[in-house]
C-alpha cells in the first residue's frame, strides 16, 4: 500500500515537472532545507563528508556535472574532448566566470586545485593516480595527459570529487588553517552568507553566476535539527520544505508522503549508488565455504526487506555493481528467495549448526530492523545466528580487524567499477584497519587481473567485456552477500520544482530549482 | 510465617499484586507452549492493528511480528532478569551489610565508604556504562543491575544488625562462646530478614524497570525479546502504530505495580505494629 502511494507520488511529480517546464521557472523565493548532521566545515577541498557535500555542492563547482545516467554535462568546462588513444583530455572552460569575491576564474585555478586536492582529498588522489601531467596552454584551456588510458577518468570531475579551489585565496598559505575556510568562496550559484552553529547555514543567490537566468531562488536556509522525529515535525509544521535523503526515519516516509503538496523521489543518488551487502568472512568459520555463502543468498528474502524495511524504495542488488554503475550487467547467476534450496546447499556444505556471529550496522532503527529480519531468515533455514550489539566505533573496529562472521554495510560506488567496486574484491586491497576495502578477505587471481585490466582497457567496449566477466565470476563465488541498491528518498513540497536534475541530486540541485507560487 | 500469609491475604492491594504476579509467572512458564514459534518470526503483514485478526489479538509490529507473542516471551526475560539480578544483589548486599554492622569499627568504616562510593554514582548512568563496556547480553545486563542495586541492601542490613547486636539473646550467644559467624547466621540474620524481604520485592520491580530502560535505549540483549526492547523499537512509529509501544508498556506498568503492591502488603504483614498505626 505504502509502496503504491510512493510510486503514485513519483508519477505525480513527473507529470508536474513536465507541466512546470511548459510554464517556465519563476525567480525569487526562499527555501528551507534540513541538513543532517551539521557539517564540520563547508570547505569542500578539505572536508568531503555527506552533509558538507550537500551544502557546499551549491557553493563550489567542478569542471563537469553528471546526468542521472552519469553522462558528463557541462559545468565549469563548456566542452571537452578525448584523444584517439584515450590519453589526452582537453577541457575548454566557460569564459567570464568569476569567484564569489569578483576575481576571475581561469585555467590557473584548475591547475592549483589539482595540486591542492592531491594533498587534502584521499579519493581525488586515488582518482588522479594515472595522471601524468596537467597543463594550461591558455587562460581557458586545460589539458590532462594520462600515463595510460584510464576509462573512469571522465567520471572524476564532479564537484565533491574534484571541486575547484580559488588559487588567489589559498596559494602560499597553510590550507588547513587559512581563515578563509570559514567563509568558503566558490564559483557556484549560491554564496555563503552566515552560519549560526547548531541552528542554520544561510546561502544567498550569486547575482553574477555564469549561467544566465540562474539561480532562481534567492536564499537557502539549511536548518540543523538533531532529532529525526523533530525533523519530521518541522516538515509537517511547514518550517522546512526540503528533507534530503536520509534525514527522516524510513518509517516516517509513508506518513509524510501522504501529506498535501508533498512529493517524494528516490532519484538523485545515481552517482553515489549506495550499495548494501553483508560482509562474509571468507577466511574462517562456515562463511569460508562457498556453498554456505550461496546458501545465505538463497535464504535471505531481499524483496521483503525492500518492501517492509525500506518501504518499497530501492532495488534488489544482483551483484557487486549497482545498476546505475557503468558496465553493470544483469546476466549473472540469480539468487531468488528459496529457503529449500538454501537448506540443500547447507547440507552440501556440511554445516553442523556452528554459531555464526552477525553485526548489524549501528545506524539507527531501520538497520536494526533489517538485521532482525535477516537473522530470522537465516534461523528459518537452520543457521545458528547470534546477533552482536555494537556502537559505531565498535562496528568499525570489529569490521576493520576482521572480527566477525557476517556484518552489514553499505558503500558508495562513484559511477565506475574502477572507482567504487573493485576495491572490495581485489586481493591487493586486503589490509586490516579499514572498513572500506576488501574486508571479506576474498582472493582470486583471475578477479585481480580482470579489475587491473578493466581500469586501463580502451576503448569502452573492451572495458564492458572485462567487467561483465568479473561480475559473473563474483556473483558465482558470493564473496559478500549483496542485499539492496539503497534509495534515500528526498521529500519536498511539490512547489519546489526541478530540484533533482543530476546524478548527485540535492548536492548541486539548487542551481536549477525554482519555486512555484 | 502462617500469620504473615494471613495478614497478606487480608490486604486487598497485596492480594491483587499476588494475583497479577501469578498470572505473569504462569504466562512466562507456559506461554511458549501456547506460542511455539519465535517472537522474532514475521507472521503477518506489518502494522496489523490489534483486534482485527483472531490469531493476532494485539496486532503486529513494524516487521509483521506478533505483539502478543512478544509480550509473552518478554515476560520471561523481564521476570528472569528481575529475579536473578535481585538475588545477585542480595548475595552481595546481605553479607557486606551484616559484616559491617556486626564487627563495626574500621571494618564498618571501610565497607560503608565502599558502599557510598557506589551510591554516589547515579545508578542508571552506571548501569548504562557497564552494559556498554561489557557488550549488551543477558549476563552483562543482570550483572550491571546487580552491581548498581546492592548498596541499599547493604545499608539496610547493616542498620538492622547494628540494633540487633545489642539485644540480650545475642549477648547471651556471645557469652556461651559461639563463633561470630554462627551468631550472625543463626541469631541475627533471621531476625533482620523481614525488611529485606520487603526491599527485595521492590528491587525486583526496579530491576524490571532498569532492564526495560536499558533495552529501550538499545542496550538490551539483541537475541532476546523483552518489553523494553518492544517499546524502544516501536517508539519511532508511535504515531502510525500506537499498539506496538502501548501493550508492552502496559505489561511493564502492570508487573511493576503488582510487585509494589506485594511489597506494601509484605511491609504491613511483617511489621504489624506499623500497619495498625498507619491505619
């Protein structure tokens, strides 16, 4: 029932937004959004956690933006081209762009940003590994030369991954202690105005924004409300108009989506593609046996988890890649809910009722309920599951020290298997101390080779073939038990139009948004 | 003892308390026979309101688990935790109080300072810390509750022993050359027991409340269904589905009330003079 409601409101939103295009955006208005939790800083070059990206993505810009299908769109770069051999990327910058303080934005800022981010941004550093040199032949041209073709390269210019940093403010200073970090200056559609800690962050329209006629909205207030129930109430009472994904408990979503003038969408997370799975310890215990791991996949009712725990939002994961990720294939072995088959596999695996420890993800009620559901599924086929209660530091510690049998998690995938998928399966990523690498301890030289080749293969069709093969092998081996492609629903007043138009959704959404009066 | 029962049975509050407790214990004992499936099993559609389907009189929770089954299995956990943690704290508190009261002097000082050390720390906060450190499980919860609730027992027993120690029959025992331990065991403790029994019945109630509060905060044993857990898990959906929180809440209320009534009744029965004076 609730699922249908959401689908209906999604449909309504589509209808309304096409109608809106016909009417044309109207300028003006103030938007109140929720930001949860309060970001530690808005200086995107130094801090890249979720809430920082969500607010600062409207202050800073990257060279490119990405459609929901993850195709590159113009950002600060107007046009771009890739050489025949896939090694040289040439970007033509938009002319006449200025920083919020009035200084011009040029190719020199791009070169500086690359150097800046290599020092401060771990993920950017990884993305730039194949970069040989970057040059600026003139004020509005930047040329990247790679050591070898690297297909994912076109996908690394998103604002959170490679934000442009003003050279005239940071050059020659200590980046971390520069007082300008408190008053971020970007080229984006909104300018930082004030930050009342613990209360709100206020952004105002950039009148000199380089896209004519944008933004439409005058001001954005990002309200800090620490309690999930209070955030729902703030929406109900009309204090806020935008609840970005993850800011209310899932159980509240159906109730809120029934309110008048309310639109719900799961779109806007394609670039991140949060993918959830169970780490299965491949080193020891019953989970070291492939048959046992396959039995888990058959034993868990993932459709029911989607419908009941996630209120119908999301998709059952078919394998290591989310379906929005490049080179995703659904041509892999299927694991539909089939307890009988699971029992048969357990018998084959010789499972003798050994105790299996399961760690839920300590991220709130939704995850707790989900773990309880999976435990029930596993107990139903005769697996002796013991749930271990932890807090966030305890979870981190246990997972990064490999002290678990089964553990819930979810990670972002960043659009390309070379950026966000391979790290969880290649054997070079087996290292204690991180909960984000190959935590399960899966080691397969064939997979290692496929991911190594896939990252640098050229052209794209060659990559596609390699990743299709890798996905097939992984799904057969079940190194981890993939659960759902998560969707974090964004709840807005229907009068807020055009908010989610790209693959990163709200993070750079206010550029195009407008309010219907 | 027979007289105590008679007074207790004449006390309407105590009677009600005992009746409720008998029902609760019976449910805890034979409930699993009536509901053989696990209370964690998802049996019907989620958020089924109460009194709509015959098999599920109290409805289902956010995952479609039977609330009635949860309450019955929860009774086992709550009563068990209440009983065992009370016994454990009595096992610590009575000997400590008796030794302190009987020997007095430096031993008394040392033991009472030790007791005060525990009394100055807010008990619930201490229980949270203990459970969080030891990792939530039934053993850590029972230990934590016992650790925070023995000091009042020790102080009470000490007070009783202090006054009994100067009685003539104790003096007589000392003169006849009986050992200290024998005197404490045979002469003093039996006579100090009535207020302890009253206190213990109230402690069971407090322990049930403590366990519920810990579970409510997510520090319950994740493998056992308890009333506090049900309230805590249903709290987020209270506006859509009141029954998930209300029924276990009533269960906690009723059982704690019953234990308090019994405590009152016992108090009247064991201290007849006080009862007559009060009425």
